[in-house]
């Protein structure tokens, strides 16, 4: 990767006895969307807070747009936007007043702050509500204003901490549209989310975080490929379960899981097995099938596999 | 360094403008802040005042008004605490901190805005006072000096408010601790002379910074004030005492507030 715009190396942070980050590594390419994905308490928000200069790391190093987040915090602040869970707008002001105020605080001259506010309101369809007090906004509108407020100075990197948590599907789509537009402009986005479909839809690169560490990273497709595809066969005759299992083990070279009465599932590496070959083989052996399919795993499966907890494993064992 | 200072000042002004925006968008609050002083004058001037005699004679409402000026000044600390706690609790503060806003600008903005609000509520109280017969008697300079002392003390206290707001960090807690300000204003010479209090309470009252300010105002306005010889030092020399108390409050709370603001990085 050439010159990542966000670079995190071995970052540690603890609050009292809680280790929020234990050696997080991260590299984000300029102009991409990186989805930071992880269960609650994985350290996603802490990572964003350190990168946005709101929290000091205990150890390790992070740079944003080439500036160290600790030593050059002011330079970082000039290049970033932050929205989501931990950023907010003033509810007692109108949307327009909020944007003008943030513009002034970003040291835009008065006239520039005004025109920038109007421009953003126009572009993100908030002009109609612009002169209403934010307290009267819907949840989706407020979140949109929150995101817009972080765009005043056209940040090089935008941090969105769970921007759609708690929103209805329509508001969520609005935020997604808003993000796609930003990315089209070339803004780098670091998005934390618990929603896999959100990461799947928007992110070029997904980093799965658990226990304060990055445990996997790649494009959504690459991550799905790490646990491979599965070949699912449903037999027409349950009696053929055993011979069919042997046959499939032979063809694919891996151990099939049989789920009586009539289902067999085999993990396969991508492109290693031709569906036609499998069907022919079963046909030659005189085994009739009701259904054969190669199935890509969902990001949910990847996520669950990667973040499996001991408690979850115990549960499996009991079952 | 000078550019930094200039930005800190400019950012502070922007944040003062924000508070003005609040008042403009919520005129209901303005009405509320007009009614409160009127009610105080009514309650203390006429209800309690009808039963309280000023030692050495004099009109109780003339005696009372400096106390009420001080009361609205001191209770102003609650407004600042509330604003700060709300900003901290709702994440507005995080946004400020992730922007290239000068670190000192945000506390300067809060406390600067409070001066404006203080002038406004004092003005309201003055109008109420004039209506019920209170008058300053010592000329323009002394009168302005009294309002200067009130403003200074309010400013010092608003830093205490910033510190408190940053410590509690949520508006509900702030709301619960607020009534604690009232005893501070009551255990003093605000409403009744200290001479009749039990000895320990009298000592507490006379050394209460509130009392020094009230006495200073009475002196500067030429309103009735007890001139006993056995008064504690702050009441015998209320003007230097008030200046001293203000400086002490500033010296304590400015660093505490700034430190709490910086440390709020969680």
C-alpha cells in the first residue's frame, strides 16, 4: 500500500483495568472507505477517539494525514472531521447557526462560514429545516447535520463512529447516500459499525477488531474467501447419505458435514471444484440429488467465526 | 504565540455568540429570567420584609436590593454549570476538541457568555429595585464600582461553574446539585443582619464571600448597612475583601477548570 493516510502501529490504551486497545495496527489508503468492524467493547470507539486526538494512547503510534496524533494534534485537527456517537451539534441552535458556528471555529472568515453552511445544507437536502432549532429535528436529520458539521473544512479523513446506530432504515439510507457522495469526492472515511451489511455496502477495506486488536483485514470478498465457500447438497434419497458423503470427500478432498436426514455440506476453496463435476460424479454413482449449490459465506459468518468467544464455543460443545 | 492568543480570543467570541443565539432561539428562557428577579423582590421585599427590621433603621427594601443583586450574581454559577455539563454530556465538547479550536477558547467562551447573561439579569434586577423604591445614593462612580464588583465576582464564580460542569458531566446531576447554591447565598448578610445569628453561624456568615460583596454594594450604593464595631474583617473592609475573594476564586478555579477541560479526554 503506498503511503497510507491513516497509519496505526501497535496502539495501546487502557482505562483503569480495561484494556481498550492492545496493539492495534491499521493502515488506510487515501480515498478509500475503511470499515472498522467489531463487537461491542472491541475498541472501535477508542481507536477513533485516539485518531481524532480526543484520547491519548498509552503506547504505540498513530499518524493521520502524515501528522502524529499526539505531538501534532493541532495539525491533525485541521485535517479531520468527526461525527457519530461521540460528536454532536448544539440542539438549542438552528441547523444553519450550528454550521456557521463550526465554520467560524474552523477559522473561516464570516462570509465564507455563511456560504459554506448554505452550500452544505443545500447539498445534503437540509435547506428546508435549516432555520429550525435542532431539537425539533428527527433522529435522521440530526445525524445528517452531525455528519455535515464535520465536513465544513473538507476534511482529508472523516471519522464516522457508528453513524447509523439507532436509525430507521430510511434515515440509514440517507446517511449511506451522503457517505457515497463524500467518497466520490475523494474523502477518506474511517467508519465504525456493528452492521455487517453497512460495511459490506460501503467499505473497500474491512478491519475486524476484537479485544483491542485487528484480527483480520481485507476487502469484503477477501474476508469471505478466508473461510471459503461451501458446497451444499440435498439428497433425493436419505439412504444415500453415507455413500454420497464418501464421494464428496473424494472429489473435494475435505471432510463433509452431514446433517441427517438428507443434507451434506463440504467446505471448498474458491474455484477448486466444478459444480458440473460434482453433479456428474453423483450421477455416475447413481445418487439422485434434490439440490446442489455452491454458497459464498455471508460477512456475518466471517464475523462470527473471527470473533468467536470462549463462551460461544462452550455453548457449541454443550449442543 | 500572539496568533494563538488572537484565535483563542476570536474562538471565545464565537462561543459567546453561541450563547446569544440560544437566548434568541428560546425567548421563553428570557421571560423566565425576567420573572425570577421580580418574584424574589416580591417575596423578600414584601413577604419577609414586612417582618424584618433593619438595625439602625432604614427601609428594608433599600437594605435588601444589594443582597438580591448578589443573589442573582451568585446563582449565576448554576447557569454556567448547566451549560457546561450539557455540552460535556451530549458530546458537543468532543466536537470542539476535535476541531482546531484553541484549548482555552472554550472555557473563555462559556465564562464570557456568562458575563453577558449576568449583565442582563442584573439589569432586570435593577429595574425591579427602582420600581420598589431602591436608589443608589453615592453618585455615578460609586454605583458603577458596585456593578463592577458584582461583575468581577460573577466572572470568578463562572469559572467555578465551568469546573463543576466538567466534573459532573451530565445535565441531570448538574440539575440535582444546583439547589446547594442557595444555602451559600442565605448563610450571609444577604437578607438579615448577621448580628442576631448564633456565634458559629455568624462567623461563617461574615467570612462568606457573599457577605463581603453584599456589604461592599451597600456601602457603594449608600444603602443601609449595619455599622457595628465588632464586625469581622471582611465586613469592616468589604471592598478590599471582595476584590481579594474574587482573586482567590479565580486563582483556584481557573487552573482547576482548565485542567478539567484538558483532562476530559476519555
